[in-house]
C-alpha cells in the first residue's frame, strides 16, 4: 500500500472518530435561557418585588444587610384555566408571604402559558391570615377564590369563620388581576329612586360625568351604616373594580331615620379602556356577613 493511501485512510479514520465522539461523548450545549416549563418556577411580582420560587420557596433579606427575612412560599389550590382568552390553559395558584412578624399574607398568582413556557403575573393580595378553601373556574376567563375571613372588628387571633368568594379577572394589558363585582350587568337597570326608602344619592346624578376622585353626597337610613360608614365601589364597563372607598355619616347613625352622608372615592382607569362608562355602587355595610343582609344601590356614571 502506498504512502498516499495510508495517509488517506488515516484521515478517514480520524474524521469518523471525531464524528462518533461528537455524537456520543461530547456535551450537549446548554439550552438558551427562557421561560420556565414549570408554572411553579415563574417569576412574579409582589409589591413590585420580583419573586422566583426555588423548590416552592423564596427567602430574601427585607433590606440590604438586614437580618430580617422575607419568605414567600407556594401554598397551592392551583387551577388550570384560560385566563387570557387565547385558548391555552394557564395556571392560577396561591402563595404566602411572611416578613418575620405575625402576619401571613395570601396572594393570588397567575402563570400565563406562552409558546416558550409560563410567564408570571403581578400578585393580588387576598388578606392576612385568612383560611383559603379553593379556586374555581367562573364565567368566561374569570376565576373565583373561596376563603374564610373574620368579621370586621374581630381580632386577628379569631379563627376565620366568614365565608367569602372573590371573583377576579386577569388583565393582559397590565399583567395583573382585578376584582369583579358579582352579577354586574354592565349598567344599572334600576332608577335611583327604586331604593329611595333606604338611600338617596344627591351627588353624583345617575349617568353624570365624574372626575377623579368622585365626590359623593346623599342620605341613607342608619341601618345602611356600620360604625358610621359604608363601602363605595367604582367599576368599569365590564364590572372590574377600579376604586374603593367609604361614605361617612354626617350625624348620629344609630337610628332608623335618614342620616346625611358625604365622601370621596378615587379610581384607576387605564388609558386603553375601550368604554368610558362604569358604575358607582353604594353598598350597605354588613358586618354579619350574611347574604340576606346584603344590599346595594348602583348608579351608572361616565368617566371624563
């Protein structure tokens, strides 16, 4: 065999060896970093603080060089549901946050399914030391969070016993959740005088254009108040709560007679809101938590 033939055979052997080495022994390149495939590993935000769970937990100093730690833990109650209306099943679940004190705060977190993996949302606060029950699918892209809480005024040491259901809606424009008023119909079908034997609103008028904050005035029976106040709620055209506050009695509320009230409530209406109509809800304060004691007056408004 000639020298050239031997050199050629040697080159072929070396080439084949390199191919075999690359196929069977060389390390596979690390995948390009992207969105996680596990919804529990998404990065979400709590009060503008990015949080990523590792083995279901995140422990970080509250401040630089601080011995106090902020601990966020995966709680569970996860639900697969199409939150953004694109046909894919996203995930929603609960986490807890503790910063070394007695409080344990519960949050709703979403993991939005995308082609590359899951993307986390901003967390929505449910409450401190509540007793979560379940998360269920509701109408459309809504979900309902069921949990037990305390009556107003009860100490935090009291075991939560009042059942509550919070309907929430994911907002893709802001990547967060908002609370939705249950059974909201978009606009009030009832004239303001329908509840005139219980509450009368003199400002704003039904259908009026309002500015931020909305100033309110009127009169209501003393039974509409509790501790001299009752809740105010502002919703957008889709029933999403965009503002909350309280009306205050201008006089002795411990009566069944009419008592004047005043107040103001601010709201947050995103610029890309398609419709400038909404509702202002005057909700009877119900410290008992019993559904039969609930009542509310809803009037349509226009946002300037």
